[in-house]
């Protein structure tokens, strides 16, 4: 059971959190790792904004390949590498290309999106 779900199941906890947020007088917001329906519901109950990506687009960018695409689109320099590889064949092909294109590089690191 997540803390968010526990809060939603406890009207007393919701009241206490809302009271504490108001008492401090500082800006407050909810920052989940990935925004889920419970986070949005909690935000509505507490009257707080959620700082996080839209759940429908977040999975496309919450990977190493997604981050690489964002940096490339923003024209931010990134280390040598390939992204959006979907199979072992893709990975071996990209590695072979980089070994030939950059013969001065002595070691290569392979990172998988979901590990």
C-alpha cells in the first residue's frame, strides 16, 4: 500500500496534511516518480499542483533512450552511443558501427533501457 493510497483511505490523514500545508504557508506541491491516478486524486483533495510528466507521455521519455532523444532534440552534447535499440541484432550492429567509426575508443559500455 503506497503512502498516497493510505492518505486517500484516511480522511483524518488528508485533513492533517492539508492543515499542515496551510499552517506552514510555503508553496507546496506533489512530486511523484510517475504520476498515477492516485496522485492526481490526492492533489485534488489537497488542492495542490502535481509536478510531473503527463502519464500518457512519461513512459516514452523515462528510459535511457528517451533521455538521449530529449538531449539530442535540445542540442545538448551527449557521450558517444546509440539509442532506441530493440534487439540483440540492433545492439551488435550499433556496437560494430561505433567500433569502426571510433577506433581510438578502447572500451565500450552497454546500457539497457529497463535495467
